[in-house]
C-alpha cells in the first residue's frame, strides 16, 4: 500500500481544515516545498496535493506553488481541487503532475470526465468526498443526492481506475479512519481505492493495508506528530 502524505494549499501555504470547514483552518508551513522535502527524507515516494482555493472557485490557484513543490521533491504526485476544465487538467500535467483528481466535475459534468479519461486514462483519478453517506461537492460546501455506492458503481462502469475516498466527518478530526466504510467499498468495487480522512495512527495504516487498499493519505496526523511518516511507510510496505 502506498502512503500519500498530504499538503493542502491555501494562499501558497500548507494548511489543514477541520472537517472541511474553511473557517477552521490551521497554517502549518509558509513553505510547502520544505514540507515536501521532509516527506521525501522520511522515505515517502508519493504526495497528495490539494488546492483548497481551487476547490472553492473552480480554477487552479496554486499552480506556481505546486511547481515549486514538484521541483523540490520529485515524488509521484496527485493533485486535486477545482479541476473542472480540460485546460486545468493539461496545466497540471504539463508541469509534471502524475495524476489529476476530478471531484466536483466527476459529479456534475460526466461528459468532461469521459473526455478526460479518453485522453489521459490512468492519469485521471476521481475524488469522492462523503458527508453523511452522500457525495459532497464544491469544496465540501454542497451535498449531492448521490450515495457512495451509486457514485462508485458509476465510476467503475466508466473505467475509472483510481478513487480517493474521503469521509469528511473524520477529516482532520484525529478520531481514526472509517475502517468499516473502506472495507465495504474495497470488497464491493474493483477500483484502486485510496483512503483519506482520519488516518491518525499506525494502527489505522496497518488496518487499511490488511484490507488490501491501494493507498492511504496522511494529513493532520503528520503535522501534529501523531504519525511518524517513516514508520507509516514501513508499516504499509
């Protein structure tokens, strides 16, 4: 299982939100590139990046910062947050991003998702953010009528290979990840599933690996010191 330490970007800084609430934001670093270097030094081979401003506005807002991060630490990178046009997809891929994550667009614009998959295949992932069992969109500010099961069934039918699944109620809350949810989804769907939200202990990492998940994202637990990244990478091997 791959470990994806996360950098959430707002105003060019590395921040974390509590349960997706922009009003409850903590700044952890003024230099995200330094954070990425620390990830690499701890043995991480992957990185998960989120443009929080982009998630709200629908247009990339931290492109230059992401370019600096990739220059500083040549890790396998995936980026999400407000990627709702083919131009945005191509901008990220052109600066060396390995995989682009479509969230709101995957829900609201199926034709765009199909075109992106047709052009770029496995370089396109889908992020599904769940709030009380339903898919949330627009930076977690709105909830759609789609259930997790219905949405993942649709993604699998379209040929999506990788899905990043976030339980918003656990995100940044340090209450442990939703193991039941990920066990159910991993058994139900033949998709490369990456768990996000609430991964806050090495026990969480070990449990997700035992389920056969493709990856796990570590966010706040890294910044608070609750998880030692080097140990997490070793547990996930």
